[in-house]
C-alpha cells in the first residue's frame, strides 16, 4: 500500500512540475536596448504602471546607473 501511495504522489508531483503555470513568465527580468532619444523616464513610464519615479529608481538601482543619461545601444535590465 505504501509503495502505491508513494508512486501516486511522485507521479502527481512530476505531472504538476511539467504543466506550465500562469505565473511561469511573470517576474522575469527583461533586457531593453536603448534607442536614440530614449530617456530613463520614458522607458520607466512605458514598461511600468503607476508613478514612474519608483520605476526610475528601480532601473537605476538594478543597472547601477549613476544618473539618467543613457547611450544608444546600452542594455538595461528591466526588473519585475
């Protein structure tokens, strides 16, 4: 009995692990390549909801920026 129960539990856990979940893509960092005329404020406003000040701070912190000046071709990590 214990062997059958263990097999069922292992099979259920394996099946659950293989099924994609709704949150599987959420929370992932994305990379954004800066284009000419992009600003940190515009990137923050277009990729994050709410007050852009918090998003600008997150972008500066995650990318170790010392200011808001960006260069075309620069890669920014967009935290979740």
